[in-house]
C-alpha cells in the first residue's frame, strides 16, 4: 500500500521554501547596505531564520519525508513552510516561531523513526542534527538572541551534511579508529556549541577546532577522493563537495584566529563561509539528485552547472576580502554576486529539467508514430 505523498502536494511546500530563500536573500542585500525598500513591519533579523528554517529546513524535511515514505512525515515540511510564510507576511510572528519549532520536533521524530529501523552511526548523526535544529528553535522561541542560537543552527546544517556523507563513506569500510575520531569530532562540536550558546557574545574557538577536525576527517574518509577522478555529474558533485570542505576549513581557521568574532567583519566571514561556502556548495552538488527525488523531474547533468558554482566561490572570496580589509563596497558586491550565483543555479537546473522533459515528450511522440 502506497503511503508516500503525491508530488503535486509536495510542490507547494517546495515553492514556499524557495520564496523564503528569495526573501532571505533580499533582506541580506539590505543588511549589506543596498538601498532597497523594506516592507513595513519586516525585521532585517529575519534574514537568517528565513534562510536556515524557511528554506533549508523545509527542503531537508521534505527530503527526509520522501526517504521515509510516510504521509505523517510531511507535517514537518508543511509546518516549516507555513511558519516561513507567516514570518514573511508578519501575520503572526509568535505563531510562526511555534510552527517552525513544531517542524523541528517532527524532524526529530522522523529521524528517531529512521534510526530505530536502521541502527547505524550515520542515522544517529542525522538524529543529532535534527536535535540541534530543535534546540535552536526552542531557544529562539524562549527569547534567545540569534547570535546565541546560531551554533545550534550551524550544527543542524553541518551535521546533517556530514551524516549524509558518512552514509556514503561506508562503501570505503572505515576503520574503528576513524569512527572513533568522527565521534570525537561530534563531541568537540557539541562542547563548542554549548559553550558558545551560553555566552552573552559567543566564543567560537572550541567550535572552530571541531570544524577543522570534521573537515580533515571528511577530506580523508569521504568517497569524493575517488569519485573526483570520474566524469560528468559524479565529478561535478565531487568538485562541489571538495570546494565546500575548503570553506568549512576556512571557517574553522577564522574562528580560531578570531575567537570572539566581531559583528560585520570576522563574524560575517565565519558565518558565511559556513552557510554559503560550505552549505550552498553542498546544495549545488546534491541538487541534481535531491530535487528529482522530491519532484520526480529528471535533471540531467550539463557542464553549465560549473558556472554558478564558480560565481558562488568568487562572490564569497570578494565578500571575505571586504570583511577583512573593511571595504564595505566589496562586501556589497559579494552579496549581490551570491544572489546571482544562486539564481543562475536555479535557472540552470530548471532549464535542464525542462530540456529533459521536452526531449522525453519528443521521444514519446516519435515512438507513437512508429
């Protein structure tokens, strides 16, 4: 008996996630100093919640719901999408926070369900990632500042990605020692996240040390060390992931050098090395696989996928240069280039999907004529 939700019901939630992405990027431009109109009753502090909870939270919940194949699991992306829409429209911010917290709690429930069915280190890691999101949302709901919540939300995204890479690393048969090192890295991260969250202004030194250990572990044990030698989509994914690891390592180094990160400079460089450099490199790499699973639309590989990926990295280099040289114009240009890279990537994926669909239609027509 089929229990998975039909694609036509998934699409509205995915659209809500992309609306959150667009609104979050728009607010990000205003925060950087671009003189764009700000809608009434809209707070610039919504930039991070819309990106992390509205967009990434919805997409990750959707991906997990598709994987588990249970209709009740779709309540998580539905709650995340609804909460994001309420944040955007300011129709009831307290209700929005509650809905997003419910989404995070439901993701924990889904992750527990998956772990109980498959007792593996990677499923436990994905559960820990969901708990990070839930903890951050609970702190947000109880009035904690976003600066103190960020370590939890960083953990949600970083550990989710690491857990998914850990799943694939099983094919390389990691040793018991490498697994123990991975567990140590997770413990170090949680110690750093707890320490940062408890401080009035977070100190990210311990968390940054964990990021470096995690990155080195990934570089040594991820299957991309082998797949990067292949061609086509497999090589593209490997290059996207390796570049993302470079940005995660960069964030760790920044956090060690500047443990008490300064707003607008080192904190901006640290956070965006993670959220843009690492997370969006992973999104760019995995999107040709994830979105077809959600939408049932085939996205064939095309070399043009490299262009938005390259622009993403150039934009982040530009932004970080502006951060450390205190050149606001470079930060603004870098922010604008972020949006260009992400928008171009979405258009590229859509064009590839449309081309594939039209090609299939033409092929079916030819076969019917025969």
